[in-house]
């Protein structure tokens, strides 16, 4: 009986010891797991801090860059305002002196069936549009007259023309001064200009405007020219007249406007005028008229 009792007590003790060991193992595993989780949490917290610091640095850098950008934009605005102020000063200029000094070099070109404008490009030579001197059949008129601002009438003799530039060179009296050409590269958008001609038969009329665009290709209009776009009013009779800048130099020869549209006119640029006139004079006169 005593032995049996001892066995029971021993077995019970063994169970308790084993339970304690199992509990200890489980506790240790829990502690190890907790430590691992804590370590991972610490690592995640550290990484989060690193990311947060990086974002803070990025935001600080972005703020600095934004300040730089704002400073640059303010400088650009100041520069633009300066340019606008200059443009306002330029566009408010009075063209009366330019017109007064140029008008004697501008002429009316008249045939039996048409009337247009032109201007002295060299001593004794007038340039105009080729279509101005055409008759009703589309041929060059046999009768061409040059009417000046002092009410004098002279005969115009055709030297030559370039159809795809719509440009013609006429020889006439050498009594009047001629207009100088401006280099096309010096012409800028927004520049104030004045067109002189004989719109709708109103002789020696002037209309002002600005350069709306430069370098318009003639291919869009079926010609070989390059054009300045302007909002100066151009009407029938203006063709062949000069488009002048504030210095009184020719930047273009008034050519045409878009049909049924106001404020969109085109003038053959000065470099093309020079090319056309010199091409004709070299071929038919064996000399260069414009240097």
C-alpha cells in the first residue's frame, strides 16, 4: 500500500515537473517572440523616423526651391513689365513726322483699269505689286502712270517683274527721294507701324497698327514671298505701298489682306523686296540698285 502510494506521489510529482517545464518553455517562447516583435517594432519605428526625416528634408528643399522659383518668376514679371512699358512708350509715338518725311517718296500707280500704290526704292525707280499694273485680261498694262504727292504725273516704264513675289520695278522721274529698307531681322512682333497708300481711291492715306507676326511663309498664299502680318487697315489701293516703322524705314510692301476679315493684312518683308528688286535690276539693267 505504501509502495503504491509512493508511486502515485512520484507520478504526480513528475507531471508537475513536466508541466512546469512545458510552462517555462512556453513562457520562454512567448518572451522570445515578444522580444522579436519588439525588435521588429523598433526597427520599423527607426525606419519610419528615417522616412519622416527624409520627407522633412524633401519638403524643406522643396520650400527652398519654391522660394527660388517665386524669386525667378518675380524677376520675369519685372522684366515683362519693363518690356510692356517700353512697348507702350513705343506704340504711343506720334507718326506724323514719319509720314511727313516719307510721303513725297510714296506714289500712286495707275493704269487704264486699276489703281494702287508704290514707293521710290532707288533714285528714279519705283517698286509696286505686280498685280497693280495688270490690265483686265491679266496682262501687264501698256499704260502705266506715276502720280506723286505734289500732283505731278509721270510715265512709268516697266523694267521687270517677278510674278511669284507679286513685285514689279518701274523706271520714272529721278526728282524724288527714296525710302530705305529695314533689315527683316530687326522687325519685332508688337512694333508700331504705319501703312501709306491709296485705299479705295483715297490718295496718300495713312493707317497705323502693329506687327502681329513675322516670317509668314508665302506658300500658305501661293507665292514665294515671306510676309509680315499686321493689323494696320489694308484695303484695295494700299497694294504696293510701304509699311513703315518708327524710324521711317520700310519693313514691308503692303500686299493683301484676308477676305472678309479686318485687321489681318500682309506685307512682303523688306529682305524679299531687296532680293526681288536686285534680281530684276541685275538681269535687265546690269546693276544692283539696293546695297
